C-alpha cells in the first residue's frame, strides 16, 4: 500500500526539498538500498538515488515549479512502479512515505491521491495550508487570499486598530504581529505591520499558516507566520483570462449598517466591484528556462452623500478604488545541480475618499477629499544548489513601499471646518487636515547551507534585513481653521455647490473659533536592521523517531534606540520530536523560544510626538529626580524635535498669523501628550511555545488530527504615562439606581458631571493634574508617555481536524474545531491602562479572543466540470468592553487623565465602574458561503462560469468579522444599558465570474 504525506521543514527562498521514506509493507521495517527515481516532467528534472540504512532518501535545493513524481525502480526485492506525486511549497521539505510490496507478496498496490490529507512526519510544526485548487474552488470575495485564511485552524477574522489593518488574527493575537512571507522572503509593511504586496489569487500557488513550534529558520514574530508560494512556469503553456463582478444592489441584501471594501473602509449599498486579469506560464527554453506572469486589475465604485443643506448642498459624489497588481517569475536550471530564479511584483492600490459619507449628516465636500496610496515593489533573485551531500539556498530582495495615507485631491492649502449659528459643523472644505506620507526601502539577503552527515541533516542559515524609513507627518502646515459663519455668509456660499473651496470661505473673513498650524512638516526617520543566524540538526534517531534541535539568534537595531543599548541576548533554542508508530500515524512534540521584532511605528511615534522645548526638558529633569526616569539617562537620547501643532489666538481670519509667523511658539506651546524614546530601552517581544499532536491517516483520503498548543508571550509593547495621576476608584456605593436616574435627569453634561463629582463617581481633570508627579508648564506636556516592552499574553488551544481529499470520490471536505483562549494585558502598541498604569487590572481576554470556532468546508463534484463548494464558519462571540456613558456621568473620562493619542486607534477608554476589561461577550456568529463552478472544454482549454453567494442565509452577525476597533460592537455602555448595534458582518452578497483557462 502507498501512503503520501507532505510536511513543513524550512528551505529559504523559492526552493524546497523532499524526503522519501521507504517501508517494507510486510515487516513495517525500513527498506534500505532501494533505488528511487525523482522526476518532474514539467521542468525536465530527473534524479536517481538509493535509500540509506534507515530507508530514507533526501534531496534539497529543489525548485517549487511543477509536480514531482517519486517511483521505485523495477527489479530487486520489491514490486516495481510504486509511486507518489507531490507538489513542493516554499520553505517546506515535503515528505513521502512509500510502503513497498515484496515480490510475490500478493498485496494490492493502492496509489494515494494528492489532496489535502497530509501528515507531518518530520518535526512538530503546527501549520495548515490552502493550495491553488482549494483556493480556486472556495467562495472568496474579490479573489482576496488573505480573507480565505479564516478557513484554517488558529485563524479568525480580526478586530484591527485602523481600517487597513490585517483582516485576520493568528492565535487571537494582533494581526500586525504576524510575519508575512512571500516565497520565504520578507513581505511586511514594516512601519506598522501587515502585507506590503497584497499577493493576489492569480499569483498564489499555496498559502500556509504556521501557528506554533516551527523551525529556527522562521522568526521575527512571537506569534504566527503566513507564507505564500508563487506559481511557476513549466514545459507546457498554462494560464487564464478572467473577469469578476460584484454587482451589488438590487441582488445584495439590504442592511442598515456599513459594508466594508477589501481595504477595510466603509461603503454603502451603491458599492460595486469589477475585476479582470490574466496569467500565463510556460517555457522559454524547454527543460531549462520557464516564466510565469500575472496581472490583475480591480475597480471599486462607491457612491457617498454630501449632506450640507445649510450650504445649499445635498448631493452625491462617487469614489473609485483601484488596484493594479502585477507579478512575474523566472526559473532557470543552470546545471543539473544549480537553479536560478527571479521574481518581481508591483502593486498600486489607491483608496478614494471623494468626500461625503454613508447616510445623512456627512458634510465633507470634495475639496477636502483625499486618496490613500499604497504602492509596493518587490524584486528578488534566488539561487540554489542541490548536491548529494551539500545543498545551498540564497536570495537577495529589494522592496519599496510608499504609504500616503491622506493625499489631497486638490492643491496644498488650509482646511476649513464651517460652523453655523447653532455651533454645529455644516461643512468641511480644503485640505484633509493632516499629513502622513511614509517611504520604506528595504534590502534583504538570506543564505542557508545544508549538509547530510550520516543520520544528521545540519542546516546553517543567515538572514539580514535593512530598512530605511522617512515619514512626512503631522498636522497641516498651511493651517486648519474652525470658523463661525453668519446666516448671510452661509447664504452667499450656497451657489458654489459641490465646488465650494477653502478660499471661498476664508475670503469672507469669518470669525475664528480655532486655528492650528503644524510647525515642522519635514521628513524624518531612521533605519532598522534585523539580523538572524541559526543552526539546526535534524537527527534521525531511528526510522521512526526524528529529533530536531535548533538555535536561532535575532537582533533588532530598533531595540538600541532610547536610553540603553540594544537587546543582544535573543537566543532561541527549539526542540521537536516526531515519532511514527507506523506509516499511517505520527506523534509530535515541540518546545522553543520565538523572538519578534518591533514595528517601526514604536520609534516613529516617539520621534513624531516629541519635543526639546526647555519646559519639557525641565519636566523630564523633575521625573529623573523623582526616580521615574533612571538617574544618568542622557535626555538628548530620548528627545527629538518632532511634529508640533500650535493654536494661536485670532478673532477673524484676517488677524490670524501666517504659518511662518508662528514658528517661535514651539518653545511655549503646551501639549496634551508628548512621547519620548524609552529611557529603559526596548526588549524584543518573545514567546515560549509548546505543542503536542497526533495525526492518523485513516484511509488514503481521510486524515484525522488533534493538536494541543500553548504560548506565553512577553515584552509586548504598550504605553505607560510617566506623569500619570494617582489611581481613581469611583465610589460604587453611590452608583445606585436612584442616583443614576437623578444623573440622567440633569439638563446637560456639565450638570451631570458636577453631580457625579459630588457623588465620588468622577474626578475632574484639574484634580487629576494635581496628583501628577510634575505640573504642566509652558512648552511642556500633561501626559508624558513612553512605549514599554512589558506586556504579556497567554494562548491555549485544542484543535481537532478531519480532512477528506477527493481521491476517486465525488466529494471532499475540511472540518476543524478550535477551542481556545487568549488573555493579555495589551492588544496593540497604543494600548494603555485605563486607570493610571495599573496593568495588573488589564489582564483579560484579547479583542480577538474566541472560545469556539468551527470551520466546515465541503466540495461536491456531481457532474463532469461542475464543482459546488459550501463553506461554513461558526464562532462564539468576541469580547465586549463596557464603558461609561456621558449621559449618566457627564463624561466618559471618569478619572480625569485625558485622552491619549493611541485612543484614536485602539478605542481605549475608562471602564464602567466595577467592570473589568473585555468582561462581556457578543453572541455567536454564523456564516455560510456558497460557490458554484462549471467548466466547459473548448479551444484547447476550458471555459469556466462561477457564482458565489456570501452569507447565504443573510444572518445579522454582530461578531466574528474583520472590523476596525473604534466602529465595532465590542464597545458598549455598561451598567445594564441596552445593547447598541453599530455594525454587522456583510449581508448576503453575490459575485459572478467568467474565465478561460488553459
């Protein structure tokens, strides 16, 4: 009988390897000295080898192109023509087990079918993959591969901390902490995190999620890894031309809640998506040089409302997002042992903000609209050598990423917020009001050398990344105005319509309620170098037992910023055992340390929100004398002249000073919050990971598995206020129903606040300031925050899986159940404790914590060319943070410590009195998607029609979908207040496609 299995074992760049285990079917003992042929007709590759005394054949340094066929030679002690086929994946050494039938044994030989049933017979890695066939058959909105990862265990849709944050979370952790790889090379937007180049379906052969206990060749995360493998050319031409449309209404179901586009931004019922693309691969020179090219274009159309009746405008504006994604890969077999590769990708993604918004009350005019540009380029060259005893993989990659978050649609100039006689905003015109334009240029080189030495396979590797960053950020250097217009002034502007501009308003010389100017609109930044060296020994203790011992060392130069030197002691030992009782089952155990990197934003925020004014330096000196900042800290190492916005007083526009005239206010402007580089330095995040698992191949197409994983993370980033007021605890004895009713009956928030203060339920900002270690002074700051690496997290999970490959049947399925828990005391780099710096009270479920996740995917093949896929995702609810209601307390800031910069992103807030962090739960979510594919042969290929229905039963899901923290249902008023639904998962939606594939 023949059993086929593939398993993860690292090989850098686009290269991979294969390990073949030969077993005597009658004795279950290793079959030594058997000749094996490894062939790949797609690329003209062929090699013959003989099994060692433990029955193994190992070949490294192979390209991922094509399909490899493993056969035993005719003659000898075993029947001939016993074979298996396997497709390799980047960063993996696949394993194949052949049960050889002795000559005359009379045993029927069964050929295992390739599919999703795969055993890990080498190490302890906990991972899961989606291959091209599965991805193509799945109902995936907009061919978005990253969104399909929720079908894998340990992956859930994420509550992110800005709209464009990664839409998935691994092990419940922040998606920005995931390490994203493309053919084993860096594909991280390193300012915040997430994908740099959004790899499209047309350039994805395989995508793998590594959740726990992976090899020392992987690093730069204390959590999980996502690795894409690109497709390649072969001796036969193949490719596709496709078109895809999401028509929207009236087919889509109606919902009162915003929908989301693929960038995470809200869209309305008018939303439509149109996509088209083509790919082609084939030989340049048969058996030697191959190419594969892919291009995809996406255009989103969304109509928004500008609702400004006070200015005579109630109209619609149309925005169009555009995605241009192109890639090419070349593979060249220089000799039988050397292979060269080249891969290039470019992405141009523009998110259109045309003004207006969803529904009524949106008063942003087109002149204040903006575009978000995310432009990426990756170019990588690889080389590999596959010898009898030695193998080598090496790569060099250059990447460039431009992220202009608010590119003005019009020329530079001021922003003007227009208020009417009621004091309410009736229009916004001019500049978007802020600047964020980041440039990242990165070089990476990786090298791995492997040596077979008896029963040992030794690996030595190095991986170096250097990035240079430059950020143009801050407020508007041309000034932002808030002006009050009289009724005649408003009337005089009504004829302008949607063309109303900032200059039209300023020309009226209106009264000014507020005027702010950015003083330093310059580019600034620094570099980041990440070094990694590792050694690993894969030791074949016996034909059934493999031990893998590795040691990795990581260094991140960002840890050297601040008041102390770098974090150089990041040694990460890892250990794995894999025991194979027979050819159909494996037991595995893994343990190790895993070090992550710092996101550049930790340092950039400390530069951008910093100042060297005399008043601020004086405050730091006082903190130093109090021992809050360590004695001997060089203040020049933790301060910087960053961005600074000042608000000079002026009564009318004509009396406001010009931006050039206010530059001298840098030394005297007071800040609500300033951020400094850490005087204690930074430590790299790290985790202790443990895992144990069992896999059993019940039949040639069905695999059962169970895994238990544990991870304890340390040195996670969070914010600490060095000038925090003393803790404040509301007087719960006075939080009675009678007093709540009395508070609610007050005429305004000022009255409520005064009463709540008298009851000991709130503290004023003045009272809080009086308890701060140092007082607020001219040129100083109220809050003096620092990013500290002191957060912790604990993840526990049980994963059960049943996978059925199609084989010769008319169906296949993938079923997984995950029981998990993630608790932490920080969710993001901008997370801070709700009360003073009492992080001990913050320990609780993470924003992305789930208890139960059931993923069920089924594939039916009732007729030739017809595929029906059904994908169900059923999850228990996400945590709910219970916050105070200003309609009771007069303010949401009960302790008077003020808002932090980070609260704009993570939704930090004081808790409702008596409530702990994330103490509530949303209800379960349930989504069933349906996909239909029908292919008709023709013109040497096939024509395929497709239809997808998302959320087939139109379930109103309040939980379990990718969303931004500040707009989710996970923030609710406490005290038994009624639940307020602010958002929902996508309603029932349709998508149709047509393609020609050859």
